[in-house]
C-alpha cells in the first residue's frame, strides 16, 4: 500500500528523497508493481518528471531512459527484432504501455524474457548518484543491495551485435518454461543467456565463439525443477534452443 507519494521535478530532489532512512522508500516508473497491495505501507518517488523516457542511438549503442515503457522500446525503429520478440512475451499489451524497462529489471525473476535478452547483449546499467555503471549480469544477483538508495537512470545495449531468441512454453499465453537468447559480436564473441527458471536469468557462456554453448546450457538447468517443468525437460530444451539460436546467428 502506498502511504506517501512524491513527484520531484529534478534529479537532485529525487535523490534526496531516496536517501531517506526513516521510511521504506522506492522509485516508481510505471507503477505496475508498486501499486499492488503490500504487507506494509511504502513511500514512492514518482520519476515521471525527470526526463528519463527517451531512447537515443549513440554510435554502436542504444541508450534507453529508465522510465521508457516496454511498448515504447518495442515500437522504436532500431530495436532488434529478437528483442522485440522477447518484449512481446514479457507481458500483455496493457502492462507494456505502463511498465518501464528499469522497473522490469528490478523486479524480474528468471522467467523474464526481456531481461534474458538484455543479459545476452551484455547491457550496461547506469545508476545515480555519481553515474555509476554496472553490467546487467553483475547487477541481477544482488539487485536489492546494489540499488539501495540508488536510482537506475539509463540502460545501454549494443546494436552492433546479432541477437537471436527462442523459447518453449505450455501455450502462447504463458511465460516460457525455457527461453534462450544468444548474442554474437563482429569479433565472434558469443554470449548465451537462459531464462525460464529461478530468481533471475542466467548467463551460461561468454567466450570468443560459441564452443561449449550447448553443453553449458544443458548443465545450467541440471536442477531446474519447479511447478512449470522438470529439470530433465529443461535441460533438453535448453540444449535444443541453444543450437537453434547459434544457427540463427550464422
């Protein structure tokens, strides 16, 4: 339950509010998660007036403001098709119109298709104060600690990479039981990320080429049992989808 609501008009004011230690205080973009019922009252800092919803191409990088909605990123003409596919699977159209990219990263579990794709591209997260940059892969496991009293302002993804994405789910309306994203740089560097299980998507390969990717994908889901699928199933599907993604990259 939201008890106190603030809508600062400057970054300095927002950071001052987020530095408070006397209340449970959170930044709010689209509000799709924070507006849901909670066990205890919370204070929110609305980021709508901070100009963090722009998308820019800068050289080989796409710079995405933290409060950019998922639908805006989907609609952007330079968003890779495979990332669009992952965004489409993330949630329904109504939520995509309100939910933000930063909010999705903060709240994502292992079944997040968009965060799986971003992880494969080695996306970089910028936070304030002091414009600290951290790789998404280094952020996911300890998000609660790293983002305490901090604000995500920008997500940067490379656009000089090939990106492939494949998934398997029980039905087209379900989140995937397994999804695989693969990115390949002009140098041949290849990253493979898996989603569909656990607390966050996981990186299983970052190497000079795709050697060992299929085996790494299979091994990563060796204990991936939950109500959606068993480990044996996930291992086989992860291996198959990894092969498919590598083939798609050429």
